[in-house]
């Protein structure tokens, strides 16, 4: 059985940053479904926030102001102590990446350049053109190689092994060979990314299925605030590839079919740089009320920025618009519509990334600390990955120094391995009539249409009924490929069950929250209700479906007020 003192699952920014932290003192291995630099973090375009004041317009920025913008942006659902802690760590984390070689774009004086982003009082988003995530990912990957982190690629973790309330290892499916592999360790950190593919019209990669969150949930770790799903205002009409908020940060306009910059009605001061929940709802309202273009989109117009600025600051956006929509933004507006983009909720952790299971930690989009509350600000997710990746790694090092017993749990790990083999045999032997790809499509369609930007009781009850129907039909699926090696047919079918479980959690949490807050916008309960719902939603696994309860939000300095932009 393979043994490493610390196992990190996931090689996106959160996982890599955690591994880079622990590998300075402990034998650390990463297990990842895809090669590290193919992780979804590489798709991040616009940038990462820190209150550094490098842009002359941001010279008065501070940790305090960035924290307040984050808390207000979260519609006051973020834990304020956690948000303040993340932002206090922001600039040191960015400089650390810079010293490790991350090629951030520069100001004329040579400082790290910062651009404006939505919901932010100052331009504080550090960027590397419009490929920020890719450069950060390569930087951390190089660092992990230098620190001799062992990486197991093309392994899909299907189970977290827990004995007496302590984590003892994980089980991974080796996708290439088809064998289940047992891994023993003293601590496990998940950086397994978000569940975007549960939704249709998602900007997320196909591997963003929330498989890590499901593994944790199934093993008794609660999920927090899962009903808060972010819809990004500007995804390319037709494919839903992201058009970064940086395009509006650089001065892009949103325009309806009457040629109006309609954001003046919804966020008269911030205009296109309002927070994402408000801008997405505004676009959807324009479309719903007939001021969009045929098919359901509005325009993102960059033409006035000029050729030079577009080529310098937004080259990737231009390439995507040309290749996927046949539109050159230098000459024509880009057709866009809101798309599912991010999950504010996830595996419930404390500020150190620790969960209710000893030795089990989570960071990045799979986790919910909570710093984003009901709505994340653009640029704060990359920040979350590097800050909480680092902090969870730091805390694991402390945990390791106090741990007295080592190399425990072999029998439990082997039992879990046998269980995974049994699950596969059972799934492959089903001779049903249902096609798992069709069930996935129906789930995605249901979630985007019925638990989407605008929600109400009737729509969400219909969604819940549909999810239960799909869960029932899942029992009658047939996997056509019965082989073991590189069987993606099996993998897609297997992970679908976890996605249905997460869809169930999202829909139920949304139904139970009878208010509107941040991204959770109910037409039947249009107001925020702090008296009842200034609370985190906690979903706990039971075989018959999620059990919902609530926990307190930490308020330090800022009492909730109405959000105006
Ligand atoms: C198109 C796009 C652009 C974005 N741009 C920005 C931006 O400019 N600024 C910003 O702040 N945020 C941005 N975001 C959000 C941000 O990129 C993500 O939230 C963040 O990168 C997630 O990082 P992560 O490390 O948590 O997960 P990921 O990068 O998704 O990595 C997950 C890792 O886990 C592995 N994994 C998953 N499940 C398993 C399993 N079961 N077994 C083994 N391995 C597994 C995968 O192989 C992968 O290595 C953007 C998001 C999108 C979709």
C-alpha cells in the first residue's frame, strides 16, 4: 500500500498551494484526476485581488476596505473574521507567487498591475494579461516539482477512509489501469474544485463535477451554503465560455437591443462593475423583458477600448470571441448571456481548512470557510485558493507535530477498497435501460432553468421532484463499456450519482431559504430576511437525502445594511 505522510487530492491552485506548504517539512503526495496544469484553475482569466494600491486610482485601498467590499458583496453572509483574515494574507501571498516567478503584468514603474473588478471600491485585481490562473498554476506546479512533491496523475479519488473519527487514507481509481489503489496517510487535504457541471450553461470545465465534495459529504462532513451558486454575467452566447469580468474592468459596456447601457437602471454608480449577482439579474431581466437579442443574449461592447488595449489586455478574450462566435471584438460587440460559474458553498471548514474529521482538510472552491457568503466578488476566488491552500497546509504541519500515532488504519483502507470494487461490479452489471448521459443532461437543464438566476417555490419544487425522479432512474442505468482500462463511460456514470446528490442538496437548501440574498434570488420572497436567515445552511448526509440545519454567521464590525451600488 502506498504511504505518504500527507496526501493532497487535487492539483489546482488550492491543492498545489497546500502541497507546496506541507512539502517543506513532510513527505507530501498529490493525487489528481487530470495532470496538474490541466486543472480548471488554468482557465481563470481576469485576476486575483489584493489591496496593494499599485494603481494610482487605488492608492487609498486597504485591508479594511477590501474586507468591507467582500462582506458587502457577500450580502453579509460571509464570516467576517474569515474574510478579514483572507484579505490580511492577500498581498503576502501575491508577492510570494511573484518571487516564485509568476509573470504578473506591470505598471509603467514596474509594480504588479491592478485592474478594476466588480463590486470593488478600488482597482485591486492583479493580473497576468487575461491568463492569470494559467500563470499562477504553472508557477505553483514548478514550485511543487522543486520540492519533490510526488504526483499521481489520472487517479480519481472515490473514498475518504475514516477510522475512529480520524482520516487514515483515501481510495483512488487508477483511470489508466482500472485498478483501485489504496493510499495511507496521516492527513488529507482536498482541493478538488467546484460542482459547476451539475448545471447547464456552465463556464466550468467538464471535470468540475464536485466529486470531492460528494466524497466528503458521504463520509459525514457537512456541506455549507450550497444553494449559493454564482451566475457570471458574461459568458459567450452559444458555448458559455467565460468572457472575463476584466473586459468590463478595462471599460467594456453592456448594451441591450435598443443600444442602451442598461446598467444605469440597476447600478447607477457602479454600472457594468456592479457585483456579479446584480449584473447577472440585470442582464436576465433585459432578456426576459424583450430587450435582448433573439435567442436570449445582450452585447458586451469593447470597440471603444481600441485595438491596442484589446490586444494588450484582453488577447485571450479576443481569440475566444473570434474562434467560438466568429466575432472580432475590435470591430463588433460580443454576444453574451449569464452562465453558471462558481459555487460559494462547499465542504464546511474552519479558518484553517479543518473539518469535523481529524486530519481532513479542504481548501479552494470545494470548500466553504465561509469568505464569499451569498455572492463572491470577482478576483476573490483565486485569492481564496492560494490563501486557504497555504493556511490549511500550515495547520496540517501543526497537526502533524502533535500527532503521536502513525501508519494506522490498514484494515479499514483495505475494507474500503473492497467496497469500491464491489460498487463498480454492481454498477457494471446493471442491465438497465437508462442512459446516464441523458440523465446528466436532464439534471443540468433542470438546475439552470429551475434553480437558476431567478427562483420560486413552484419552480424549485418541480426541480426537486425531477431530481428524485432522476435518482430513481439512475438505479436502472446501463454502462455500455464493461472494461476496466480507461473506462470513461464507467467514470461518467459513477460520478453522476454524486452530482445528483449535490443537486439534491442545492435544491433543498434553496427551497428552505425563504428569502433573497446575494445569488439566491426568489421572486416569491424578494427581500433579505436577516431575522430568520442570517445563517449558514448546513446539509448533512443521510441515505434518504440531505438533512438541513443552520449555523451562525460571524459578525465582527459590520452590521448588515441594504446593498446599493
Ligand atoms: C472560466 C473561469 C474563469 C475564472 N476566472 C477567475 C478569475 O479571474 N479570478 C478569480 O478569482 N476566480 C476565477 N475563477 C474561479 C477560479 O478559477 C476557481 O474557483 C479556482 O481556480 C478553483 O481552484 P481549485 O484549486 O479550488 O480547483 P480546480 O482548479 O478546479 O482544481 C481541482 C483539482 O482537483 C482534481 N480533482 C477533482 N476531483 C477529483 C477526484 N475525485 N479525484 C482526484 N482529483 C480530483 C482535479 O484534477 C484538479 O486538479 C474562474 C472560473 C472559471 C470557470
